[in-house]
C-alpha cells in the first residue's frame, strides 16, 4: 500500500492558527496563501496550504520548503548557531567555514542553501549494488549502516524521514555517532509515536536478505524511486533509551511558531548530541 506519509498520532489539539490554515486550502488557488517569514530562504512571503497534514504542507512560495523542513532549520539555527530564527535563516550557515555538515539528501530547499557551504557533504542511497563512497551520476552513495567517512568527521549530520527506511536502524545510528565529532549533533525527524514504549517493527530482512513483512507494507514517496521506499519501523520511546546506550544525549524539540511557518500539532525534531 503506497501512502504519502506515515500518519502520526496527535500530540496536542490543533491551535486556532492551525485550524484557520487548514480552512485556507478550500479557498481558490490565488487566495489560499498565508504571509509568513521563511527561515530557510530568509524571505517574507506567501505559504500555500494544499492538504490537511500541516507537517508536510504550508509550502513557501519562494524556496518551496514545507513545514517539516523549516522545523529542522529552526533547530539548526537555535542549537548549532545559537541564533534567533525570527531574525536569521539557514543562510547563516553559508559563511561558517569552521563547520562540517553532512546531509543525507541531494535535493530540496535545505540542500539548495547548504550546498553553498565550503565544508558540506551530501549523499543518497542508490541500492545495495553500490558500496559507500561510490558515485552514481555524480552523486555520492552512502549506506547509513556502513558509512565510508572517517571517525569524528562532522559537526552536524542532518536527516529527515530517513531512518525508518533502514533495515538495521540502530546500526545506522551507531554509524552517525561514529562519524560525528565529540559534541557534534545529529538533527533529524522520524515517524514517532510518543504514546507507546516499544518501536513498531513493520518489516525485517531475513538471513538471506529477503524482506519479511510483519504488517501491511507502507511506503513513503521518494524523489529517487518512483515506487516509493519501504517503512521498516515506527519509532517510540524505546529509541531514546537506545540512543543513550549508543552514547547520545537526545533532545526532543516540540516546536510551534506560526510567524515562521512552523505549525501543526506534531512538529517534533530530535537532536542527538555525541557526548564529549
């Protein structure tokens, strides 16, 4: 079954602004926009509301960033640069030659800004037939379960809706821990259910590398693969304990800032810091 995104549980009731934003999608196309400030492209402009999932919506007309991407940018600004998002944007990173940043995507508004950094690395996963460090059509291939980077390589690693698609998820988290410098940060989003303790495992690989489905298959849309990408796991509180065992101190940011286009009742970003 193909779906646009995993349906997240409701953490809080929608606020008045969210309810109004959801109403905007019923207006004619020329009218269903909200005037807000984008912390990705640093422009004050119009945001288009098209669907009923604000986390994956409220798109900036200038840079095409949507809500979840601005949530990640917010944490990057406040935690890494200690900047106030209202007066700054992701573009502040461009001049930071002292920071080495790795992003697990090669497309999108965040990438379009960070690619101007001096010490920026990005990649995609193209399939098991390639090994980490290979280049496919000019783009670096990395398997997050076995990264090709040296220990202590990066100050920041960014991923968004990636780790649920990795068969050996916690091995990938260990690899991120390995390549981060002490004090470095992994800033990420994942499908997260705060109501339960154990992760929900939806599929596994058997000893022969074949996929075994433990429940009805779910897929996310993917810019690389038309068929989408399989969801192996929905995370829960268990993840926080396992990240601690790996050596991370993890912060959970539950965000809300309508002026910056960060809305909805499930704006959650994780920040795992490698202990010094």
